């Protein structure tokens, strides 16, 4: 129920999202008409089409993305036809003259005046309004914020389900609610204008012109590009507060902004924030949350032969869901490693379940290297098909599940933090299992580098995805061109949390790839640390880069993967720490220039 409320509220917020602006004229074309016969069918068509497109995109794969692109062009053509008939009545007459009665009714409905054969006004025909709603839903689907990113990522990871569809319908219903309220207000304004000015014909023509302008804006990508820069209303921060309060895809501690969900980093907005449950400071009975699900389904095990739930009976088990490019997972890793070593002899078994977010994290060679480089020596199940993930009904990176010696789940924690409480749970479960030499002290973990805990007091920048499926606040003029090389111009003075590309890039669904040397990324951020998930060229050839902060070499503010002069090299697909500031934190402009072609950029995270 909480997630349904979150989805509904996120949908309501889309009314002030910049990319919804070109869609509003299509909605206002129904203003002043019968709510039950015109407005309501159009909103229903929008909700159903949006939920259908989003569900298919979440579970269907890349072919659905391509199909949706064709569908958007068809929708643009249909809505353009509606707008043209509103603007030019003679065009409507010529189009409808040779058509059958269905086409005639549709065209007359688009005009919003005249009488149908049954005496009802054409503007109140539910079928035509429903059709307009379907077309509008296709155009509106990309207006996604952090909450929708969470829902899509969860759907993609957990597969198709009734719950997934209900969440997406709740999101769409929220948006329809806000649009309906706008329609009611707009209808009153138009009615007043008609009464005072007799301007019915003029209003109809203006709406037609606005609809055609909206079609042009969407076709040129202005709905997600220029409008996003010009708009003073941004829902990302508002949605993120909801996500922070009600739960999201990745763990606590990465500031604002995934999702991920989808992801779920998504887990933009930070889709990295999640609700946590606090254990009691004194030992108290822990509830039974369920049985340890099957551990079958991993494509491979590292550091151990395959483990089963039955074989683990008699042991206390900590299951840690993680993925190696997730900054939240990396910051919890020192604690998990410390617990594994400290309590191994008392009967604790730690299992890392590696569930990938990005495609490169499915590469077993990449995971093996990360496990070695990070010093992980406990068993790791490679869960590329999310079989174990779904068995736990998990939704988060990182997620920790604590299982007692009888195979029962007794406690869980999502995200960073609450380390002392989690360690006390381990101690309590070990004592319940009969261990007599269990330490009562809490581990003193001193993490460094990327794994050092974030300074959340100064994190005001969200996790930001570079691929078009979950990108937000993209500020390069003209917006992103999908799946083909394009020359971009980086913003010269970006506002806080705005970012852009410079040079030649090919923007894909989950990453952008530089097609020529000299390509740049610029980001205006506010945080102590800036990280960027990067990969070398397709053949594995290293890519050199140079980082600047406010136009200068970072100096003492350089990250662990950058020299003081700002130089560094992308050698593998992983998360790179590019900036670590000391002292006071303020708004800074980060820029990275790639001196060789072929680099792929996936997501920014902050700490």
C-alpha cells in the first residue's frame, strides 16, 4: 500500500514536470466538454496506454523501446491530425469527405463542434476522446522522474506481475488526476472567455495551433531538452523527498537523486535511498519474517561450491545483495567483510549475492576481478538471472538479510548505516544457536578511499544516469539523440545538478559512448565526493581522461582514480572516484574530457 501511495503521488507531480508542457494542449483541447463522455475517456486512454508502455518497457527488453519509438511517431501524426483539424476547418472537411463514418466521427470529434447523427455533439464522443488519450499517453510516457525510475527498475528485476502493473497504473492515475484538475480549471477559464468575448472559434484555433506546436516540440526533442532547462519547476527534488521517506531501489547514503529501477540506481532523484528498520539497542526477541528462500539459480559461485538452504541449517547466515559498481554497496562492504572475519569461527556464514544493474556487471570475468580487487573472500553467488533476488522478493542495493540457525529470516536492513544494530543482531542469533564465545563489542571499521562513508550533510546532488532511459536534468541544447552519434554542446554555465555532453557521443539506453576523442561531460554538483561509472572502449583499450573542477586541475580535491593534475585512465568497467574535497563544500562545476574515443559513461553518484 505504501508503494501504491508513493506511485500515485509521483504521478500527480508530473503536471509540473517540464516535459509534460507540450502534452497539455492535447489535454486542454477537451476543456469545456462533457467530463464523462469526453474528458474521462481521454484520461482513461492515457492511463491505460502509459501503463502498457511502461510495463512492456520494464519486462520486454530493447525491442519494446524501439517499438515505442515507432508508436510515438504514429501518435505524433495522429495528434497532429487532431490539431490541424482544429486549426483549419476546411482541411477537416476535405479529410472527412471520402472517409467512412468512423473517420467522419473521429474528425468531427477532433473539431469539438458540430452535431453527430445521433444528436450528440461530436466533441463528446467517448471513442474519439479515448483514441486521443491513447495517443497522448504514448507521448507522455517518457516524462519519468525518480519515482517512475524506481518502479520500472523494480519491474525489470522482478519480472512481470500484477503488482508491477498496479504500481504503474497508480502512477498513471496520479498524473491523470492532476491533469483532470487542470482541465476543470481550464474549462472554467475557457467558458468565461466564451461568455465575455464570444471567442469560441478563436479558442478552438489557438488550441489547434498549440497542439501542432506541441507535436513539433516533441518531435524535435524539446520536451526533454530545452524545456527542462527553461522550466523553473523541477519535480526531481520533490519526488526524491517522497522516495527518501517511503523507500527506493538502492541503499541509504548516496545523497539525493537510480533508479535505478529500475532501479533501481537506481536508483535515480536519488533512487539510492531506502527505508530502514532499527533494531533495539538491547537484545529483544526478533520476529520470524519467513524462511530462507532457495539459493538455486545462481549462474556461478565464487570462493565456494554452490550452497543450499538445507546445507546451511545450524549456521547463522547473512545474505548481502550487492553489485560491484554500486557506491552504497561499496561503502557497506568493509563492515560485511569485518563481520565475516570476526564471527566466522562462531558459526556465521556470509553470502554475497551479486545481482547486476548494468549489462557489464553480468560479465563473470568482471565480477571475479572485482571480488579479488575488493578482497572479498566469502562465498559469492552470481545472480545474473535474479533468481535469488526474486526468491527474497528483494528490491534494494545493498540489502542485508539475517537468517538464524533454523533457516528463518529474522531481520533485514536496506541501504547503508545501522551497522551497530546489524552487528548486535548477528551476536544475538549466534547466541541463540548455542555459540558461547560471541564477542559483545562492536567492530571499529575504518574505511578509506571509495569505501569511506559519505558526508550526507553536504550531499545535494542526486545519483544521475547518463543513458536516456533514466537521464534527468540533461542540459545540452536540443536534448539527447537516441541510439545514434551526434555532436553535443556542453552547457557553459549549468545550474546546480544540471549536466551535459560536449563533442561526439552516441547516447544509448543505459550509457553514452564517446565516438571521437575530445568528448566531454560537464556537471554542476554539490557534494564532497563525485564518482562516475565508466568503461573503456569495446575492445578493452584504455581511455585517457583529464578532470577539472571549476576550470582548474583538482589538486588536493582529486579522487583516488585521478592524479592531482587531473589525469587518469579508464582501464575497466567500474566506478571511478574522480573528486574528493576536503574542507568546506560548495557548488562546483566538474568537467571530464576523454583524450581517446570509445569510453562509455553510465552514472554519477555522490558522497
